[in-house]
């Protein structure tokens, strides 16, 4: 059984200090059916996105990412792709964009970073099924060392941080259209609906996690992702899971 504590960290000044600690698995829940996805989706539709600290004013380069709105759709001037070309190993796989804080781990200022229960099993299986990309609104100098310790099997092909987000209406949004992947074959797992407001139909919602040692959301979502990994069009598959 692996330690639930990754490292001691200050988000602005990373200091690694491993500490032992265990996640209890004594109350393991049976994996729920894919209807859990529908329940999560309905619940999170009514939930505001996780609030981020007040962001700084956008820089000229960030402002240049947005041209404005036309018929409710954002028009972006930036044409470059955030991801490199797909490797031979991942060719044909769906791209799974995975959040870090409150999805895989929980941390706070000058406090230990805790791993969500079953995160190791979850990442191991996701790496087999998908082209996995870490995408966090956190700063790289905090998130990169944490991910080094979390992802010891090299599941994440690419890591994207706050500078890769689009600053929009006070939030750092993960714009999937900038990844350079077919949106019909791109998913995002994130606890914050604000992070994927440009592409809500690509999202697999997950409850925010802080310190519940009996949490089994990642384990319960694996059957959902196993089914999605075979989809020709994730929109159609997600509609079925939502019960549309």
C-alpha cells in the first residue's frame, strides 16, 4: 500500500519532504454502474466551479488569445497547438486531459500534498487506455515536482500548466481546441466546471476531493473510462452515459 502523502509543499516555493501515511481501504465500495456518471453530471451542473485565487490582470499575450464573442462562441487568434504530434504508441487512442488539484491530489499552502485514494491504480489503467495529458491551472513550479512524485510510471505524455490556460471572465480555462487533437476524441476529467466551460460536452465530471480516506470516485470511474476508450465519437458515448 502506497503512502497517501506525496510531499510537503508551498505552492509558491516548493520544498520536498516525504512523509509516511496510509489511505484506509477498509470501507471499499463496490464500483457503481455507469449511471454514476449521470448522477455526477446532474449534480455538478448545479455547482459553481471551484473558486481560484483572484488572478492578475491578463497580459497582452493573454488578451490576444481572445478576439471576443460571436454567437456565444469564442474566436481565438492563437493557432498554435499545445501538444506535440501523437506518438506511434498513442496513435488511435482518445486524448484524456486530467486535472491535478482536488481531482488527483489535494494541497494547501505549507501543508502536505495528499493523494486521492486509488489514484495509483487509476493512473496506471488510464495510461493503458488513453493518451493522457496533465492540464492544471496551477503554476508549473508547484505542479511539476508534485507530478514527478505522483506519476512514477510516466502516464502523462505532456504536462500543461497555468500559462497554457485562457484567462476568461476571472477564470483560467482549459481550451481543448488549442491542444491539436480531434475534439470528437478528446475528454477532460476535472472537478471544476469553470475549467471546461468552453467544452462542457467533452467533460467527465468528478467530485472535488480534499481528505476523505474512504473516497472511491476514481475507482468507480474506471468502468466509465474503459467504455469511453472504445468510442468512435466521445460526444455520442457521453450522451448515452448522461441518459440523453
